[in-house]
C-alpha cells in the first residue's frame, strides 16, 4: 500500500522473553528495542496477551496542544469493559487534568486495516517495530484517522499537526475489566495508594509503558535512555514512556496568482463562512469561533454538532470603501477546529473598470467576442443548522421488592 513520504517519530519497544532483538529500519525513524519477562497474574488481576489497542490524538506540531478528541483503535470486540478513564491524552494529564474512572460505555473503533501487535508476549511472539511504523505512516490508515477525528486529510499531513500515540491495555483489575493507557495506570496507582502496582506490576509498569517510547525528544518529552526491561516507576512512566509521535513533513505550496477565497464589491454587506468539525460540540462542550477582519473581532458562540459531523459558522460584515486584498483569520476554541484558519478576500470596485462608450459611427472590423467569464455568481445560499436537545430516558433501579428509584439516563440528541 502506498506510503506517505514523511518523517516519523515513533518510539516503540519489542519485548522478547529470552534476549533483546535488534531491528533495522529503512528511513528516518525514532525507534528502539528491548525486552523483559511477564508474570502470570491471578484470577482477579490478569492480562491476556493481545488485549490491546492504541489511543490516537491529533496535536499541534508546535507545543503539542491536543486539537481533537482522542480515539481508541483496537482489533478486539469489547463489551465487558466495566470502566475506563474517558478519552484523555497523556499531554492533558501532565498539564494538570485529574484522573477519574468513567463507568460509561467504553467507546472504541475497529479499524478497517487491522492493527499490528503492539505489546509483545511469550505466547503470541514479539511485536514488530517495522510493522507498527509502517501501519501508522500508511496513507490509507492516516486517511482513516483523519476521517475519524473529523479533519481534512491534506490539513492533517500539511506539517501543522502530529499524531500522538499511546498504547492501551484491556486488563482484569480487582475482578473487572478496565481500559487504561500507561499514563493512566501510573496516575491511578498514585491515587489508589499503589493498588495497581501491587497486583499488576509487570504488564502495567513494564510491558505496557515500554511498548512505546521516543528515541529522540519531541513535544517536550525526552528520549528514553533508561533500561529496556524491568518494572518502571510511576514518574518514569508519566514523563518518558507509553508514547509515540508521528510527524509529517510540511508541504510548501506556492500561492496561486490572483486566486482568492472570496471576491466582494466595495462598500457591500457580505457573509463569510467556515466549516467547523472535530469531536462533539453540545451544550456541555460548546465551540466558539472568532473571526478577525479589518481590525474587528467577531465571535460566534454556542456552535453545536454531533460527533463525526460539522457545522457552518458565518459572520455578516461590510466591506471597506476602497479596493484591497484583506486577510481574515479564524480560530476555534473548544473541541472543534476550523477547516480554514486564513481566508483571503479580494475587494474590488467595478466602477474603476467602466465599459466603453460606443458612438454611432464607431467601427472595429477586427473585433471578435471574448470568452464569457466563468466566475460563479451567488445571490443567495441556504443551509441547515444542527440544534441539540436533551432527550430524557428514565430507568428504574430496583433495590428489592417494591423498593427502588427512577434515574434519568438522558443524553444530547441532534436534529
């Protein structure tokens, strides 16, 4: 399958049960390897090899701020996950976000192209650095990720964003199945007074965090230069382990001559719009869009749309009285992002190009009509707007015979 030409920064570790293996990669990769054994667990606390996935978050290439809600990819069909910790990126945890169990339905995606093995084990064999690197740099895979997070593919690979990867394990902990990243295992271990480390020391603090790490520092995370096997501390996991980064080369396209996003007449009231997508925007998580045009700041609040869809956002403004080229910048706050961050508008004065004034005896025997202009003229537009509403869903919780209570399990519905 066609590969995207790009720099890739993925830190990945192959576990081997007997000895470390060396993998040689063609190209420029941030890759390392090591090994370590794994305990068997108990009937209340255990991990089955192959019960794994990868959390993917699109982040800014400069600074690493997450710009989309994370998605969890896995080959498994999961219906018995008692709780997870929501969809939170490692960067957000290190930025101060607390950890809390989420007993809602665990959301995941089975990708069309199956994931390679991420965490090595004795029973299933070693994971392949080459396979993991190839997977997350494959054009079709990256196109699929762009669609899942609601981002244009060319925008994603244009150099402004990176993919932030975190291995995920599905593990039996205290008798129930839990989904967690390496960072979540370390954070939850701290808030529970070491409960995770006492019963799952090897898989949660060796195999999982050492399955991905950086060979060279990026986004403020250092290269991992420590041991390639053995149980790691919570601080080591949080600061340096359980992450991989995919970086795309910036695509430099020369600006087209005399090509503008919009062309308006002078001193005219016009409407300028952009499309916003990414995550779900509802009354609990609204998106706001800010336009900067002609020295003015115009803000549109309370933008809503369902997960995987988009919303059109617009402003009404009056063009200046003199011809000029204007640059309109657009930014979105919240879970969404604007498909265009810069809009170029050409303001023209048709009175400066008057038609000739023919006379009755004018002759031009060599005249031939020119091609009609192909510019599409719009005098009206229509569109629909997503509107969220709260749909109640009352559920009876029984406490025994003739005893219980009603609880509203409501959710936002879009129409």
